[in-house]
């Protein structure tokens, strides 16, 4: 009986050691998430729910070419529907369906460039020319009709208000849009959003 007692006690101690080692290994393989990690997961989940339909806006005064690369990356990553829209402002003196050949040629050229950027990244894109009395109302109406989740546009400086970072149309879009609006102000030396060309592009390909 005296020999059995220490034997049982030894087995209990050994079992406890094994349990301790197993718990330690589990903790090492499954460490508790930090506050930052939990926040990152929430942001990622929200992003996946947010990005469903992306509209990149162009007009005579809104130049969003430098934002196309970012829009393409978002669309590719999130498998979102990508639309490049050129809003053609029609003066009140003309009917809304008036033929504006010069403006239409400019719109077609701009959208062709946007389409080329998307195709080069193997991202499906659709294009549309929107005649409207005001650019902001045309964008807002389009976003509602397409159930857009995100509007992307480039900022511009108005000639007579050189100190204003955003144009009136962009400010109105941000005020009226029912979805998120991403505005990209191109820096003088910024090149990060510009698609690579030349040897750099061939090296990445």
C-alpha cells in the first residue's frame, strides 16, 4: 500500500505537468488577440461589406485619372463592380439630350483611358456618359440608381478661387451622397497612385 501511494501521486504530478505543457502550447499557437488586431478585423469586415459598387467620376473640371489605379486595386481586391462615369454638364439654354459633340469626344477619350487602365489590371469595368444640369446632381442620381457603395473622384482647384482645395461641385457631392466619397488631391510629386509604365511595368508583369 505504501508503494502504491507514491506511484499514484507521481502519476498525478506527471498528468498535471502534461496538462500544463498542453495549455502552454495551445496558448503559444493561439495567442489572445490584441485590441489592435480586433479593431483591424472589424475594419476589414466593414470594408468587405462596404465595397460592392465603385463609381469613379470624371467631368470637364473633375480629373480623376490619378485615382483610377486605386479604384482598380479596390475593385480587384474586393471583387467590386467598377464604373467610370463622365458627367457632361448641359447648359440650361439647351435641351438635356442636346448634341454636344466637342464635350462628348472629350468624355469618350477620358473614359477610354480609364477603361485601358482597368483592362490592363484584368478588372472588368463599364463606362457611362451622364448628361446633367449640374455635375453634383448627376453624380448623386447615378449613385442612387447604381446603388453605389463608394464614389471616387479627384479634386480640382477653381481658377477664380485658387485658395479653395475643393470645387463647389465636389463639396455638393459629399454633402448629398448617401454613400462614402473618396476624394484624391494629387500631390505635385506624388506618384504612388499612378500605374507603372516602361521598364517598371514590364518588370512587374
